[in-house]
């Protein structure tokens, strides 16, 4: 039935069958018999290089436990445009990385006038990404749970 549909679509519209999807809008796609794994490994590596954190020491959590970020925290102001670039990049990365979604959205609250503490927290999230480059989302047939997993070439 699928093959018949493809043939009919090719007759009506100018298109070709390119086979399995491998990349789409910077998102890598790995399809297997019963699962699909989506990731942004290449994009994450590019971010680390862009913001000067390639090869940095990774951390195990994106945020420090019990640390409260405040609008007025008493520290100096940081470069707002650089912080906006970092946070915007993290928000795009969160498309396949729900583990950083909270951190990125929290940091986005302070994009207007970021302090050195906010910038340090943004860089900490990037250091977390350094240690979890191979994370993504795996959708398995028959399961309704979305899993955050690392890339496994098997």
C-alpha cells in the first residue's frame, strides 16, 4: 500500500524517494526496525566550539542544586548579546534535549540584563552538554514513554 501511494504521488508531483531520513533541519535521525532516535550531536559540538568551550571539563548536572537565580543578584552585568546567543542556542538544542529545557527556559528569563552569575550558569549548561553530546530522544514502537538516551550504534 505504501509503495502504491509513493508511485501515485510521484505521478502527480515532481518528487523522488530518497530513502530513510538522516538529517532534517540540523536534527540527526537514526531509524531502526522498531525505534527512531533523534539527536543534535553535530549542533551541540558546534555550539561548544562557537562559545569557546570545546574540550571543557563536563559537569554532571545543568544547574547547581538549590541555587536561585535572581534578577538583581549584586554581580556585574555581562555581555547581553553573547548571553542571548547562548540561551537562544540552548533553546534550539532543547528540541531533542528535554534534559536542558528547564535550564534554558530559566535562563531566558534573565536575557534582558544578564549578570556575570547568569552568564556563568549559561556556560555551566554548555559544560553539561559537553558531557552529554550523545544524548537524544528515542521513540520505540509500542511504548508511549519518551526516553532520553545516548546514541548507541548497535
